[in-house]
């Protein structure tokens, strides 16, 4: 990757600390805002529905902060974003926004800002694709790589057009293809992976590396099209490494007695799920039936099919102390907060500490410790939205295990082989900066929260005083000084919007296709 290598050799570089846990929705939101989730309010791909045990998918309407693109727009700066997670539906900006992975399809309102850009998109890239489903079989490996190449080629057409159309003050594109490929194919390129397959490596390694090479060409094109005097920042929202096991926390909670199933509840829901599949094959739209059930309060019926709520239907909540929904997250079934809370407020501290101790004792099938740190939400996050987080977060763990999203089915075993997911997120990502303001050869440890305030300072725009990040003065060339202007943060007062049920279902299906939901 010579273009990326050039940025590293001639600029500043170093590890970039992500968020806890290091997951896409939260991390890219922190990039956009310079804030942790306690301030911006995005903790996961879903959020609980108040007064129930149901969950709904998140989108940009749940983001409780202005973004750097809105701050720059308010100062008449021109901005553009392409495929940046948590920008669908698009917020009004002074520029162009092309929607992200949560967009159901190109015809969904909110995919583009302004909507009139659609005619240009169709002319530049009539075959533009938002994302792709993952590779789960060897037979799909070749088509999967072809789909990734198509994503890169078509997105590249849009990026080239936009960068050549005007000298943007801030231009951002997210290339998701490395993430998709590394989740599915790490066992082919990493000889140290426990499931390394030398036969597949011989067949496919060069075609996999070709995806990296093609991305490097796209990076070079962006560098070549930068306006005079522009600086280039290259970051990842997390790192990557091998994945050995999926871990199902609800199964563990049930085995440890924290979570209780209704008598016959699992068997009943399995029968209902089988009926739903049968009806679906017969052409019956069972999701419309489930929508009616939601409308008329049928939470139990909803649990039979809707994956973000079916888990709730089989749990005996009055006997359940704690449950997992989300990434590395355990929630206490607290009286007065949860619909059928079983834990009295005076018992909360004891339950939390007992859970923390037991979680630290989890061992993988080989007998190795898995979890190194369990934190309360107040220990990890600060800000007005901390109460939206789960009570306990697995903050440090063996990166080769994936605490799998525990909605939908509750498997019989705590540990399962990682299956299609041979790669997993790690907390340290990549940071590179290059350009006329950047000192060559600088090594800098950064946080994803540092990017927004640094960009605002470079562009001479006031920085809200509630950001969690700092300005990266250490990357500046000798003689280049920054005098950041700080301004009192204005509380987010965006218009509350709710996407329609069909769009929420489509987002859920997109998340499932990307492996985030079962």
C-alpha cells in the first residue's frame, strides 16, 4: 500500500484508542463529535424502548450532539461526507452527505443531502451500492471479493466527482471494505490464526491483498485531489485481530442463575418461530402481522418473531436479576426502572459486585481467563446520557473472543466457534496525519475523541467546551502554532424524529446481514 505508506513515512502516525467497547456506531459518532458516548448518547446499534424489554435500532436521529459537519456548516464552511456511519438519515449541512451502512436502500428518504444530489449520483454511479452481506461459505468467497471490489470502484467514482467539484473545507469518506473482509477472512491471511487454512490461503491470498491494493489506489486519488494547503487525516474506528470464539452472555447468565426462562417458554417460541418460517416460505408477510401486534400492545406475540424483542418473550422477568442486550453489556433488572424489575434498589450494589466478580471468573474451553476488566457505566462514561448505558460493561477482555450480540436466540452453550467471524475488533486503531501543517516522523498516541477538536482548530472554528478530546498540538511542524478558541457548548435541541416501522425493520435486516444481530 504505497500511498498509505507515504502518509506514514512523511507524516505523523501512531495508535488511535477507540471507545469502550470498540464498536463501529459508537466510535464513528465519537469521531464526528469529539465526545464519548456519555455525551453523544450512542452506545450500541440498538437502544432500549422505555417501559418495556424491547429494543429498537439506532440512527442519526438518536445522536444527542452537533457534529463537526454541523459546526463547520454554521460557520459557512463547505463539508462533504460519504458513507460515514451514523449519518443516516442525513442532517442538513452546508454541502453533500451520502448515506451510510444503515440506509435500507438508495430510495430511502434521508439517504442523501440534498435530495437533489440523486440525479448526479445516478449519472456518476448508476450501480452505486451502500454495503454488502458478509461471506459465510467458501462458495461465496469469490463473489464476496467481487462485491467488495464493486463497492470500492463505485464509491471511488462518487468521491472523485465530489472532490473535483469544489475545494471543500472538510471532506470525509469511510471505506468499510477492510472491515467486512477482515471479519470474514482473517483466517486466510493470518498464519497465526488457530483456524488458518493454508489451502484457502494458496487460492485466495493474492485476491484478498488486491482489495488492500485497490483501497490504496483510492487513498492516493483522494490525496491527489486535495485542495492546495490541505492536510490529510487517515483513521480507523478500531483495530483488528483474530477471533476464536463467540461468547453468549445471556447463556452464561442463565447458567449462573441471574437469568430465568419461563417454563416451556423456549420450546413455545421455537415452535412459533418454525411456524413463522413456514408462513414466510408460503409468501405470508409475517412482519406486517408483528407490526399490528406491536401497535396493539402484543409484546408477548412480538417476542415470537421480531428479533429485537423475541428474546423478551421467553424470559421470566420477575425471577431474572440481570440480562444482556448489546455489545459487552449487562443490565440489572432493577425495580422502578425496568418493566418487571426484580432487584430492589437496596440490593443493587450487592448484585453489581457479585456479577463483576463472577464475570472475571469466566474461562474459555481451554481454561484461559477471558475477562480482565468489568466497569460500571459511571466508571467509563461522563455526560448527560450515561443513564442510557448498561449497568456493567466488559471493558477489557481477550480480543480473540467476541461477546456476541445477545438478542434473538439464546444458544445452549456459552462458547461457540467463531464461524464466519474469524476476525474481531481490537481497541487500538490507526492514526495518520500528513500535510503542510504536520511534522514528519512524529509518533503520537491519540484517541478517536481528539480528531474533531483538532480539525476544528486547524480550520479556525471554535471548539465546544464539552468535547472529551484534546487538540493534537504534538503533530504540528515547527513554527506552526494553533490557538484554539473554545466556546460554551450549546445543548443539543434537534427535532425529535422517528423513522417509520418499515425503515426500522430494514435497518434491522441490514444489521443482521452485517453480523451485528443474530
